[in-house]
């Protein structure tokens, strides 16, 4: 079984996907974290940035299949780069600013997609991302698209980053999220969009428990 959860940044998808995986005792694949690990490798190799180096970065990773690894601890995904646990460092703003170049590059997308397909071939999984229900697993029968009002999404992201939800840092966060949204939705390859057969959930006024309950109800209906 593949439960595909797509949506924009701050829609709650990673929180939900993680809890859902724990509830169902299956693995959670955070596809964004794999893109981020490739970007971190790119930054390590090319300190001036990933732009224009995407092909070399993809080739380095293709030529060294053990460079990026994924493991699981209690259904939580751990990302490894050259045998170092980078699950925290891939959240650094520098990685966030560079990952766009990786996500826009078809050969890098293929690397991420093939890693996910290998895991999903052997295990039931919950996967979150932008193109899971549309491109990576279009045949998955359990698809969800989470969304929320932009202000709420920004407030959630501010909470994750320990930023006060007002003032200049918050204004800058909103600006950065608008840029990322535009990039995700307008990407030439695999843009963020709702699969026609995905259940749409606006989580703006929903608690985490309510979102999980809606998803589980829908999964039970699909399984009946
Ligand atoms: O969800 P996130 O912020 O960790 O994602 C990191 C980047 O990867 C973000 O720019 C969107 C991109 N991404 C993507 O293009 N496709 C996915 N399936 C997941 C993430």
C-alpha cells in the first residue's frame, strides 16, 4: 500500500504523514528530505552553489549509489550522506535556498523517484511531497492533497523555525514561502498539483487529530 500525501509547504503534510506512519506501523518517506540531501551534497561539492552544477551533482550520486542512504528508526526516516546522519543539517536555510535547483532538474528528480520506488516495492509506505500522487505513484489508490490558507501555512512554518508570527522575520518568511509556492506550482517538470483522484483537505481549521481521522476514514472506505 502506498499512501500519497501532496501539498504545499506548511500544509501540515509532513506532520500528518509521520503520525500516520506511526499509527499504521509502516514507513514514512519524506521525499523533500531526499531532495535536500542531494542539495547538501551539492553545496559540499560546490560551495558557490548548485545552480549550473546539477548534472555533475546527479552524476556523482549515480556513480556512488551508497552515498545517499535512507534508514528507519521507529518508523522515522533518517537521511545519510557519506555515512553521516544529516537529518538535521538538511533543514539549514542554505539547503532550503539551494534545493530548488535540484528539484527543478530532471536527472535529480529521477534519482529521488527511483530511491522511493525501491522502498515502496518492498514495504507499505506513507510518502509526502509535491508530485507523489501525480508523477511518482500515479497508480496509488490512496491519495491526499493537503492545503491551508497561506497565512496559516506561514504561521505553522514560523512555529517550526521558532520565529515570532509577526515582525520583519515573519514578513521575510512569508516572502520566501510565496517564492517557493510559485516555484513548486510552476515547475516545468512535476509541478505541485492535486491528482484528480486525491482527496482534498483544507487543514486551516482542522486539528492534527481531525486530519488523521479524515485520512484514516477515507483509507478504510477505500479498503472496504
Ligand atoms: O518539503 P520540503 O520543503 O522539505 O521540500 C524540499 C524541496 O524539494 C522543495 O523545494 C520542494 C521540493 N520537492 C519536490 O519538488 N518534490 C517533492 N516530491 C518533494 C519536495
